């Protein structure tokens, strides 16, 4: 009986975590401002658009803050194509 309860609890936690991550990926990203204080307890994912040419792209970082809330931050960086150029 304990095994079933443990399995059901683990499944519920896994499902909730996946739904929060999906919700955060679909959420609008807050744009980063230079000098902004960030409260990042754990990075969940970083999504960078894949572009064939070297250009500035807007990446999104999904993270949990110290209160446990999931947030999405948008910031600009060079595309990965820039690393292959001299």
C-alpha cells in the first residue's frame, strides 16, 4: 500500500512540474534591463533561437526565484552562428 501512495505522489509531483515548465515556456518573457537585480534560485531552461547567420537574437531563460515562483526572462545575445566566424 505504501508503494502505491509513494508512486501516486511522485507521479503527481512530476506532472505538476511538467505543467509549470510548459506554462513558463508559453508565458511572455520579461525583458532584461541592464543593472537589473535578479532573484534566480534555479535555472529550469534556456532557449536560444537557432539562426543560420550571425545576428542578435532574443533568448529566454526560465527559472525559479527564491519564493519558488517560475519566471521567464528575455535577453539579447549573439546567435550560435557567430561562434563559427573569425
